[in-house]
C-alpha cells in the first residue's frame, strides 16, 4: 500500500476531532456562522440605506423663516411686574459681494476650511453627534458651514436625534440646490455673533461701529473667532482676562488656518496686530440695577441651557436665548432689593466726594444676598448704574476674596481630619505660632508673609487666629492640610477651580465674585448641602415651562464641618474683626477680608436665614486695580468698615421679613473655642502678648464718614448679642507640648487695621 493510500485509509478511520465528519451545529450556534454573520451585516447595511433613502425622499427643504422666529425676552420681578422687554432684532442682510473676500476666507478658515470642496455634510461628525445625543454625553459632533446654515435658517438649535437627522438630509438637498457662494452668504447673514447681532453686517456695527465692507482682515478674523463662542470671546467691560486671552488665541488660530490654506502670506501674518473692538452699548431700559439683574439672569439661563445634558454648545445656547420668546421671572425680593440699595447709598455712596478725592472716583461696590434654604437670590447690587458701568460688581471675579477664604482652610482641615506638622489634630482649639513672617514648614514653595502691621502674636488658638485673621496661622494651616485638599474643599463648596495650589492661597490670592462667595457661605449656613445661588425664579420659552436645576444640591461637607465653621465664625463677629455687625436680635457668623494694597475689602456673613456678601473694589482707568485706601477721606478700608457696615444696615432693616430664626441650629463638636485667658508658651516660641490687637490705625479726620468708627483694640461695640449659641463647646485652651509653625496675615481687626495679601516670597 502506497503512502497516499495509507493516509486515505487513516483519514477514513480518524475521529471527528481530527478532521473527520464534523457534527452539525445545533441550537442558536447555527445562526452565527461567519457566512450568516456576513449576510446579516449586508442586510443591515441595505436596510439602513433603504431607510435613509426613504427619509431623503420624505423630508422636504422647509421654507426659511428664521427672522420671523425672533421675539423679545420679557423680564419680570417676583411679584409679576414687568421689569424690561429686551430683544429688538439686530439684523441686516447683505449680499456676499459686500463682504470682503479676506473676511469670507477668515470665516471659512475658522469654521470649515474644506467648505469649498466638501459634500456639504460631515457624516462622521454627524454620526458622532447623534451617538453622543443618544447616550447623553454632552459633547456634540462637528458640522459643516452648510449644516450650520441649515440649522440657523431652516431648523432650530435643539439637540435631538430627529433634528440632527433632518439637518443631515436637508443639508444634502441644499448642497444640490444652492451654490457654495449662496450657502456662505446665507450662513454669514444668519449666524449669531453676540451682542444681540445676527449676521455679519450687524456684527460689524456692534463690535467696530462700521459697515461690513469697511472691515480689515484683522477685524474680520475677530468676528470669525466669535462664531465659536460669542460671549466667551467678547472684549466687553465684563470680560475676564482669561476670556480675552482665549479670544486672542482663537484670533491667532483663524489667521494661522488662513496661512495653511494659502489665503494669507506668512510674512504678512507675522506683522498683524489684534484690534480690540469697541465697548457694547447698553440697551434701553437697563439703567440702575435693572441691567445688572437682567444680565445675570441671562447668563444663568444660558448656563442652564448648556446643562440640559444634550450636548448643547455655548454658541447654540446663546443663540437660543437671543432668538427671544422667553419670559423670565426673577427671585428678587423688592423689599430686600430696596434695602440693599439704600444701605449702599447711606453707608458708602453718600460718603464719597469724587470732586475732592481722586480715590473716591475709583470705588466700586457689589453685593449679593441669598436665602440659604432655597438658594434664591433675594437682592443683588451690581454697581451705581448699569448705563454707565456695565461690569457687574456682584458677579465679577477679578479681585481677590482675601481672608474670606480662610474659613475654607479650616473647613478642609475638619473634613479631612488633618493634623499639624507635629501630629496634633486641627480644630478651633489647636495652638499655632502667630509670629509674623514665620516661614511655613512642609512646603517646597518658600512662604513667610507678614501679619497685619508686622504684629507677632506668639502661640494662639485657631479660634483666636480666625477672630483676628492672623495670616501666619492660616499660611501654615493650608500646608498642614494639603493645598490640593483645601482646593478640593473650596471647589466642593462652590468656588471655581481656576487657581493655583500655593501657600499664598491661604490669603485668598485667587479671584472670586461676591456671588461665588455668597454661594460658599450659603452652603455652610445650609449645614453642608450645596447651594448654587439662582436669580431665576421661573422661565418659559414661547409659553412652555423651562425646567430649572435645583439650587439646593447634595451634601458636599459633613454637617459637623459646616456647623463647626458657623460656630467658629460667630467668634469673628462677637470677639473679632467684624464686631460692627453684631446684633442682639440674631446671631451672625462671618468673615472679613482685605486684599493686597487695599484693592478690595469684603465682608461675607450670615444669619440663620440670610446670607449676604458685600465687597468694595478699587477700579482705575481701563479697569486696572487700584487701592481704595483713603476712601471717604479716611485711612485704610477693610472688611470691618464699609462692607461690614453696609451688611449690618441691610440685614437689620430686613430681618424678620421671612427670616424668623434668631439662633443657629448647630450640631457639631468642632465649633467655637473660648480665647479668654493666657495662651500657653513653649520653649523657643514667643508667648502671646497680653493685648494682641494694638491700635495701629490713626483716627479719621473730620471728613471721615460717621459710619466708619475709629476705635482702639478695646473699643469694641457694646451691643454684643446676649444669645450666643448654647450648643457650641467652650473648652479651655489646651497646653500642647509643641507649637506648630505659621506665617501669613490677612485680617481686619476692630482697631481699623487691614488684612494684607502678600505674594509668595
């Protein structure tokens, strides 16, 4: 028998496992052979193509009617009275020939560089957008200029699967029916550029006060940059430095893309300079506080539109709101609003003489008052008049909050169970070294800030440090707790996250707004449940209710932590830098703050039912930050003077109007600690002086405001509340074996001293 015959015989007798007759697949497995899977795939593709073709035939290009959809937005007070009606359509269509070619190319480079060669749709980007919409991922896919034009002119800004599919089909049909120039002309005339401007002609007038055919390439490139996020890239008075920086980056991006497309010479590009647009004009009816209230409500609605979870961009949200049809009812309490405006006038504005004193011209005041139980803003003061100063001092975040940040460091310590460098638990009775300019221990970044007036306190409790706002203690504490942990706690409580983790953060070296700090303190007043202040009571869009997010969120710090801070901060009012707000009718917790060179002064405080933050800013020519020292003809201005006096006048006038609680309902073992009695001393550490608050500020002249008393360390108001919390512990000062190091100052003591924010050294 040959080899071939032997192999055949062997194969005939082999088992199925070795290649003999294979058994037939049974059950569900027989439906998943590779041939059948391929057939299924082809069938699905065919069905999909058939369905798409059916949709293509069934969806007609609607009649463009975007201009008719634009309506006014109506703003009402909480009692239903109309405050303002805003929304005269700012649109003027122009033929494409009137738009300079370089400006057209700038727009194409910014939005869709392949516009002239693409099929009108981005299938990959659209599929990604539909998928993201289905799963609720909040990030939309890309789209071409043709698709954006279709969305603007034929459809709307909603982020639904149906709208996206329609957009795709209509874009394909429009691409067949219209030339590229016709599509680009339509896009330029229907896009939203911010400042209420629809179309590039209206934008040219709104930003550069000229017709579109007079625009330079530099100006056109800026308008093209705006298309991505109009409000974020606007160089208006209320713009942040970060926003301006991002706008310039986007402007550079546009020009660089033009170079890539060979539409701009690289050498000419290098010599181009950014040209800032003019300031926006205030709309009619926005004088006084109305403008500040309406602008804040507008931003809140746009924010909420973006938070709906369907991937809406900032640009789409702005365009939806600008298209009108909204009725927005504010949560402002008319009585409290009037009282806040009156308090600012009586305690500050009446004291200013802008003709006699240059510094008085630079003074700006802002305030926000919040109901901590509902999160609603009941009063807001943005400035003297929106018509003349469009930067809202209530929402601006370009000044340092200074020592109002210090309670957040202690909050983080309590929340994380932190210890000092020597292993001692950090709480209100922990002993720290209050020596001025004492270098912090445990930091890779050297830092040794001075205390106010270079005063050295020696060993002090954290309670005493909070009362007198001793910088050296909190500079060390932020390192002991961990700067990352402190930042996390601050962000959890409501602060924005755009600040650096350095020891200087202990003195509030970041930027923050009165609105932001009001939210932080409201969260503490609300026993640790997150409060995101809201100005909008209700809103409807063309008669349909718009669902607002809940201003009260989940717990972000333990009640023991929040209530502990409230208890500790009653000491600031009863025995510290904010004694001017002390009132026998109700308990108050709060913190003063004054920034570097006296450029800002703050008081953030609360009763059981009302949280209010008041701030003063020094704003010079061109928005530069300048000192407010000498305001009203006096000397230093700190959180314990004008801001605290405004706070006290406002709160006392509205107390009882729905704020019936007089005492804090606290549940904590980490609260107030008595600071009476001598502090312990240890070897090598200076002991605390008998009178730790020297009088360091001369009395004001006869020109000083009568509302700003000048007093020595012992000259504190005699109207201290008799109803101190019965549930806060008052243990004796412990006598620990060691004294942790410290180092930084930032406090307003009763003698009129200031809190000094000093950069890292």
